[in-house]
């Protein structure tokens, strides 16, 4: 959505920084990140453009219809023209003089409404053929947009994106709900729509996808749908149909994605990230697969699966998940999220099984296999070798166990984890991803030290607030918001991530940073600021941040 950045707001940032930032978020950031799939066809056309595919794409433009016969019944004529155009799909390309036309795959139930809306445009509307089961079938499938509810609205991660992303959406929704108290109605409407679209993905495509693009059909993302439902439940509890649909979708994904196939380790009962079928993804940065050169046979297949596991984890990439065995790693973060899924389904009284017993069993296994009390943290477990990787201390091994609730009743474990958090991972700008400070594993990814990311901050604050570690939560949130606000003052943006050690938005890591230009706002970073201001920081904390920022401006 094209929205002009309010330059006067940026100028105001020097005199009144925090109100200027919140105004920019409300009036510019959220509107500029919103996308629609109808009812206006132009909104769908915008989403069809794919920034992840680097080769030039034809821009969809309207074309003129064939002349109408005056003596024919108008409705009959319309039906005949529509029928002819569907039987002759290439007419659009011929009239527009374009190459391959953008493609949208639509489930059967919604095919007619999409086809009718786009009949005037050089766009291919195809029935969704189902999930490709082999590498050959997957590679043959043309890249295209996967339809959501007609009329869907959602927030994308950053301005260049056009698709709805999996785990980004949970944190973005928390930000939308934190716009005010109660939430601003338009933003609440968008948040509820995003929940509906995630349910739609599971119902029609089998999983909460990395994003709604065909080349992401073979991998999911961290399963935060139950957390999303619980966050929105106070606002939708009277919509029993939506709550029921969402609950059913959560169970479906739990069973068909995380508790079956290679993602599920039967020996331990733990789950791991993976992907199927094993194929290279079209949507990667140039050079992403260069390290695989020379690999053949099973070594290449394992490398591809491990790469898919890293991508599916959302932490793409990190040396915490090595390139050769990530597909065998039961990560702390995934299993904490699944513990939360089981706990949420118990609270929702989902009747198909004893969810509390399942959560209890997962907790006991994780404490036995992953927790090292002397280190004050949980560590990832290799299900193939039976080895715990205790060399990497990460936010996922500390903040996630605190967030999901599995250690709530053991105060000594809580205190142990919080001590590690505040002494080992708390940096000047917030929580750092992990302690991988060099390239001893062959590379260092964008989810490694010194990077700090909004999801880790938000889960940490939520955990600390719930556990009555309010002082620590406010301290860490103040560091993060101060860094975000100073970045906004200096550059007029909220980027994808920060170097929380040196307190800068410039990072010497792979991919650099996203959303660093004037008027750029990354979705979950924006959400983290809104969440901290609404739910974590006190008026006194906020006043202190503003005083400090005014000193920064004065010194500049």
C-alpha cells in the first residue's frame, strides 16, 4: 500500500521523539505494511508481484475487452466472454504483449470469486493442485501466490514483501493489539483477519507456511497459531465458529506436521525442524547454496534437508544450527512452542486427548535431555547422536523455556535461567541472540551475536512479566526501545534487527540489515516498540527514555 512518509513527523522527532515515533507507526508504518487480497482487483495484482524472485516479472495491467454485440443480451454476452477467456487463457498475454503472466493458485471453494475478480487482467488463476509429493513434482510447479480468503488483509514483514509470513504474524498481531487500550478497531480487524488467514493456510495447504507462495509449500515455520488464538480470544470469544476452526487447525498441524514423518523423533517424543520434499528453494539470496558445491548423493540430500530445517526454524541462518545436521536437531525453541501448544489446547478443552499429560511428558523429557543446571540454560539435542550441544548459549535456550511456562512451578530453575539471561545474554541494547562471537563453525549467521531480534525481546518480556520478574523485564525493554528510538531519530526507520552490543542498526553479518532507509519500518520491530510501551514500561520508564533521547539530540 503506497503511503507517503510524513516528513514533518520526522522533523518533530528531534523535539518530541517518542510521540513522533508513535505517530509515524500509526499513520504510516501499519498502513504501508498492509496488503489486501481483494475485493479490489488492484490489491491482488500488487500481491502477485514477488520480490523473492529476482528475474523480471511482467507488471499486470488491464486490457480492453472485445467489442460487445449490441443486439445480444448483456448478461448472456458477459457469460460467453468469460467462458471464452477461460478456455483461451493466452489471450491476455497476447493483448498485453507480455511474457509469463503472474500466477495465483486458488483452492476449489474460492476459485470462482478469484477468477471473476481477475478476468479483466493478464493474470493466470489456477486451481490449487495439491501438495507436490516428490522433488520432481515440486520443481515442476510454477512459482505463484497461494490464495487466502478473498478480501483478506494482513501485515507483511517489510515494505518490499507482498506475502503473509508465518511466525512474523504472531509478533505483528501482538503489536497491532498494543496500539492502544482497547486496540484501535481497524488494527484489531486486521489482526483477526490474519488469524483467519493462518487457519485458512492449514485448512487448504496443510501447514502454517513460511509464506503463502508455492515454493514454500514444503516447509512450515514455528507454530505460534495457538499463541495467536489465545492473544485474540478476548476479542473473538463470541465468534464460536472461528474459535472452533482455529482450534481444529491447531490440532491438524500438530498431528500432520510436528508429530509425524522425520519432524517427529519417536525415541524421545521431541520434534525437530525439517521439510519435504527436499529441494532447493527458488527464493534465496544470491550465493546462498554456494557452500553445497561439490556435494553429491546422501551428503547433498542431508545438506538440503538441513538448510530447509534452518529456514523452517525462522532463524535463517545461525551457526547454532549447523549446515550438516540441523535436520536431526530437536531444538529448544520448537519444543517449547509445542509445549505451549499442548498447554493452550488443554485450556481450550480440546477433547481429542489429554493435552496436559502430553505437555507434562514433553517437559520431563526436555528437563532430562536439554537442561544443564550448572549452565543455567537449555541446549539443543541431536536425536541422531544423542548429544546435547552445550557449546552455544542462546536466547532460545533461556527465554523460550521461561516464556512457554514449563518451569513456572520450579522457582529455583526460573531464578537460574533469569540469572543466565541477565548476566550472559543481556546486552546494552537488549537480549543478544547467542554467544557465537566468531566463525569457529565455518560461518556466522544473521541470528548470531551481536544481533538482537524483536521476537526474542518480546518473548523474554512476556516471560519475565508473567513470572513477576518485572524489574528485569522493564530494564531489558528500556534498552531495546531506547535503541529503536535513537535509530528512528537518526535514520527515520525501524529496521529488521539491531546490533545490541554496539547499539547500532549496522551489522557486519550475512544479508546486512533490512528496512534501513527513511520511512522503512519492519513489522515485528515496530510491534515490539508498541508492545513494550503498552504492556511493559511504566510512565516513569518512558519519561526517562524521553529525557535520555532529548540529551542524545542535543549532543548531536
